[in-house]
C-alpha cells in the first residue's frame, strides 16, 4: 500500500490523529498515512522540481538557472557518492538537463499551517508567473487530488 509520511503537526492540520497509524521510526513523531488511490507504475514526465522553504506567507516562484542547478546538486539523493565515483561532470550535466526539461521552483509556506496569515489560503493564493507555472500547477493539482482517507 502506498502511503504518505506525515509529522504529528501535519496530521493535526488535516484533522487526523496518529491513533492507529504506523510510526515511520519508533523514536520519531512521524507516521505513515495510507493513500487510498490506485497505484500506477507507468513512467510519466516530471512536471517540476520543487524546493520547499519556510516563510510567513505562501509563495511560489521559479528559481533562476544557477540557483536552480545548485539546488538540484545540493539535494541529490546520496550526493556524497558522486565524487568518489568520479561522476561530477555527468552529475552536473544531468542536473542541467533536468532544469532545462522541468524547471525548478521554490514554494515558501509557514512552518505551522495554523499560523498562516489570516485570510490567506495557500490553495487559492494567486500564483506569480502563472504562465510559466502550468507544469507545476498540473503536478500540484494531481498531488492535491490523491485520496487520503479522512481528508476532504
């Protein structure tokens, strides 16, 4: 079964409790939330890469070239193995290609969802650069439509 891994505070934001949920690790306040959606194992194009950041107000913005590629390099899974394997040039090329194909965006959101500025709904906030955000908007919409039990 597919699942999301959510911290206790995130569960509270969707009116859930950890009761009956499996902890990710015994000493961690993070839980597996089953996703009631059919698994689809087919390959799909990557719509965007999103860098998450903290801030007072919700915002989405595209990252410019050097910053975007730097973020991809810095966030590579097991990136510490790139140099020992002698793959630096190939790694940079892959990050450049990924940036060119999908683009990289930053989403800024409040640390606590209940502390968002009154009247600001991050799901309905106008998005700057909307014309450039079409792939990200599709990806965001697809993520929002995944059926999580107990979430309307």
